[in-house]
C-alpha cells in the first residue's frame, strides 16, 4: 500500500484526504478526510485578485493539514488548486504560501485536468454496477466553475465552464456587498440565463445528452441530497451513492431560493459556509438535469480528491 495525501483547493473550500492506495487494485483505504470553508475565491470574479483575508484563511487551513500529513507519514503529497487560483492575477503569492507551509508547490490545473481527476475519483467504484448505465456524465459543481465529463471506463470528453455557486452568487445575488435575502425573481432569472449560456458552451465540447447516468459531485450536490433525505445532520454514509429525483431537486431549489439566510442556516445538514451560496449551487444542478433530461442524480462523496489520491499513488510507485 502507498500512503498519500491529496489536497483539493477550490473556490469555496479546501479539503484533505490521507489514504492508503493498493498498488495493484487501486483500492483506496481512507485514513483521514476533512474539509474547511475558506472562500479563497472571495471577490475574484470582480477584482481578478485573491483577497488578503481569503489567502490567510487558506493558509491557516494548510497549516492544520500539514500537521495531519506529518502525523500520518504520507509518502507523497499532491496539492491541486482549481478555479479561483487559475483566475487570479496574484496567484504567485498563493503558490509561495502553500509551498512554505506544506513543502509542495500547488498545481494550478487546467479545467480539463480537473475533470480527469473528478471522473476517476467518482466512477472507480461505479464501473461494476449493473444498475447504472454508461456512459456516465460526471458533473462537479464547484465554487467558481463546473466540470462536465462524459466517459465509460475512460474520459471521452470534458469541459470546464465558469459557473459555480460562489461565482453565480457574487455575480447575480449580491447588492451593495450583501447577499439578497431572499433573491428577487429578476436576479434568479439573470442567474438562470447565465447558467444556460454556460451549458450551451459545455455542449459544444461534451455530448451531455448522450449520458445514461448523471453523477453529481461536491458540496452543492451533497447538500441537496442531505436536504432531500431530511437528514438531521450531515451524514456522509447516507449521502454517498444516494439518488435524488429531478422533481425533488426542483422542490429543494425553489425552497432554497425563496428562503432567508436564517431559514437556510436552520437546516440541520447545512454547513455554515454554504448558507449564502447553496441556492445558486442547487439551481446549477437543476438546470443541468433539465438540459439533459436526467430523471435522477447519483450523488458521490468520492470526487476530485479521490482522483488526486489515485494519481499521487501511481506517481509514487
């Protein structure tokens, strides 16, 4: 077994996975998995730069993760940074900070690379399932971007587009620095139009409608699943490989977009860092399901982070 540590730093959150990976089968034994909301992408869509306070929140999480990596004795660490750091003019400052704390340089990956990692992490467990039909469409709804990947055993086509729960919230639902509570119908319509335009762009590259099974990843999707199941608190085991019908996603999306901050925060399974952005994330998921005619979404807790771990293990051998 090869012990690796994988870090996925996105627009809204930073996550760590420490795992043992079997060199022959690729079986992944999870030792530690954690997530911290750092909102690295705060204001990037507007300013083009990573805010000082966002960088400090991220570096604080990195210091915590460095302790865990040392404690577990990981043989290899791989740090992947996604949408926010791709977009920022001052990403060198981010790179230097991470290198100084974790001793590895973050890889600011392309959208296509991000999609490859996500597909590998999400589908490795699903390929033998007889109740799920191929090809898969893996959709990773992040804070700043959404990745679309169609494939069977391997990726056939992938595309990253600039719609994510943080980006859509900041672009459409913020007035005078405050998130609308709740948003107006005009704001929701403008956000939906933006999402539809991005789906048009994705379809130029990825045959979205050829997919037989939709697999949804990341916090917006898992939170929708938790709400759909009326979970009193976030329960990863109950969420992993759950299935949420499209009509239930529509009901939840409508509820979230019509609720106030306090009402969303009162949902037991809601992470505090997602309260203001979950409505946009749910709307992105609903728009995708309606676009491709998906009757349900299969929700996966295994995603880009697991894919990074698999690739780190293969490189360590």
